[in-house]
RNA sequence: GGAGGAAUGGCAGAGUGGUCGAAUGCGGCAGUCUUGAAAACUGUUGAGGGUCACACCUCCGGGGGUUCGAAUCCCUCUUCCUCCGCCA
C-alpha cells in the first residue's frame, strides 16, 4: 500500500497519477487523510491519558513504600476515571486504525511516468520486438492437437482425476517441461539469482504481504481447514521471506529464483482463448524476485527485462515486449513489462512473462526496510518477474518448432531433454 | 496424536509485581592509543507512533484478563525443544 506520509505530502500528485488507472482517487485519498487526522488526534488523547495514569501509578508505589497507605488509596480512586477514558480511547484508536487500513488497501500503486494512459490491453505499448516468425508448412497444428498427436499432454486424464485446467504431462512432454525448468533455473542462477525451494501453501499474513489479500482473494485456492492458501505464484512465498526484515544497505542486491507450481482459480474464464495450455488452474513457473535499494530498482527492472530477453533469444522464439497501460497494470505494480511469444499455429501472442517493479508498495505491507546511510529505516523496493512461465513457452515451442516430420527441440534444450526431436 | 519444558534486544543470557525498554557478555558503530592493524580502554548501539524539535505513548512470541501498576500472575493461541507413538 501507499505510505501514509507520501499521501500527506503529495496528495495531488497521487490523485493525478492514479487517473492513469482511470480511477478518481480523490474520495479515497480524502477519506484516508481525514481518518489519519482522526487517528492521530485520538492517539494524542490516549497518550496523554496514559501518561497521567502512569504518573499516578508511580506515586502510588512510592506512597505504599513510605507507609502512606491512606494517601495511596485516595489516588487509586482518581485512576479509575482515567482507566475508563483510556479504554474508550483505545477502542476508538483501534477502530480508526482499522478503517484507515481498509481504505489504504483500496488504493492501488501509483503508476510510473512511463506507464501509458489507456483502459485495456489494446492500449499497451509495444516497446520491443525480436525474432523471426516461422513460416509453417501446410497443416500446422495448434499445441493441443500436437499434444494429442505425439501423446505429450493428456487434458482429459486431468479432468478425470481433478478437473478442467489440470493437465497430465506424459513421456517426452513431461521431460520437455522438466528440461525447461532446469534450463530456466540454470540461466537464472548463472545471472546471480539464488535458487530457493519454498512452500506451496502460504498463510494469511503472506497473502497480505504481497497484496493478493484482500483484493484478489477469489483468485487463490483457500484451504479453510488450516487457513492456508495455495500459491498463485512463487512471488508470494519468496517475497515474504523478507517480511518484517530490516536489511543493511550492504545486503543489496537480493536476487532469488524459485520453481513452483502455481494455482489459480481463474473463475469465469472459459472459451476458445483458454484452450489447451493457454490458461490453467495449475501450471509451473520459474520466478525471479529482487529486493533493491530504491535508487537502483529501475536499473534492476531493466536488468530483469534484458535477462528474459536473453532466455527467449536462446530459445529462438519470436517475442515482443509490452509496457502495460494504466488500465491493464496490476493493482500493486508501478511499472510492468509483459513478454509475449508469437504462436504461429494459433496466430496470436501468448503472454509468457510479466516483469514488475512494485517500488515500496509491497515493502510497506511487508514491513521490509533497510537502514540508509544516515541510519534511518526506509522501505526497500521489491520486483519480480517470470523467467519463465512454462505452459505457454511449451505451447510456443510445440507450435513454432513443428515440422511435418515431428517437433524439433531447441538446441539449448537438447542437453536437458536427451532427445532432439519429438516424433 | 500423548506427556513435559520453553519463548526477553543482531546473538547469547539475567530479570518472578513498582525505581525495567530491560543487567551482563559477544557482535556492530565512533573515539583514544598505533606508522598501520590487532589488543586494551572510553563512549555508543532495538522497533513503531507522536513532535519543527523535545516531551510523551506503545512493544519482552500473538491475543485476552487480574492489578492503582505486569517481562514478571491467570487464560488462550502459535512456535520451538525433550520423551513416547506413527510415518515419507
């Protein structure tokens, strides 16, 4: 969430910036400022009451010690009124704080200057494109047909044991996916990201920390018995490793990578565009996460973009990079680049990575801070990106590398697969 | 799952009702000494709220209670340790 201090100092700028999200934030912002004032006034009253009460208690202690029980008892009577007051005040304070929190949770991150205005994905700005779109032979198939033809993925079997959106990968299909995971992890660790294996279930506090809660509760599978959530992305457990931490400046940069399955309910999204691997309830992803000094975070974002580019060059997949417009930008992000691979067989772009800088928005919720050169605590910046999401990369490879004689495996993956062609 | 024990500052570890935000040691930082370093010595060193700055308030695993007053007593939850059971 936004920092209350920033809202106090830069109210108009914030409202202005949020118009890019097509949001009139002035009622929210004004509400926040009113509540903030109310909260502080209540806090001051409570503090004064407690100070008075603390003082009396000390006196009572001294009086008892010096044997003046009579006088002590007189003072005791005075404290009961203060006690009543402080009880009422602390309830008011708790209410004001909670209301304030609720409002703050409703304000999305302020978009970076580079974020283009716009209302939907139509308005995203293409900033880069690279790679040759292959010309496929007559009769080229979409990946779900290829998966069936070569017995790589069984969607029906997944329906049988779980439901739609939970595919079963088989034989060379499973092996290719595993090869991609290993390859991505190797690329990431070579680039300085430390590999982590993290839990696939997280608690409520973690959900709040990275911003999945309370806004996107319906997107996560909730294990109510234990009040745990299946992770929608490794971003959640990995970023939460730093919850409640105060780093030293010398700790930067922090770079992590993790492979995890991801679980998303994706309620209500059905249709032609979600066929095959295009949208799943469970999928694999290799994530990169960085925690950075505020002055270095955009440099870091650019570095992550370059890194993902390198992977796609390695795989020789045609791709483009979009700068998300205000209307398409995630709630917690300040600036996001989406990577899309062109699928020739489907004749459409498939999103395979999303790289974002959250600035202090998550750090504020996480209480992730560092000591600056003056010894003062400041919020760090958090970033993350997919490197990469598996299903659509798999789809892109199957579709773009198909030949009448089978599917060729990209050169960099051959050592990981142990075969050169699927036929 | 059963029985017992524990949770205090970056770490270790005192503190069982008032003078405790908290001894002491280690670590960190600054200084003295030194050509430099080490050692030694001196000082300093938790977080949040609040204030122009002070004052002041809150926090001793989380929540609740007793009391004029709680790190200290009671209840509850969580986590960790030991023993037993089960088990990949």
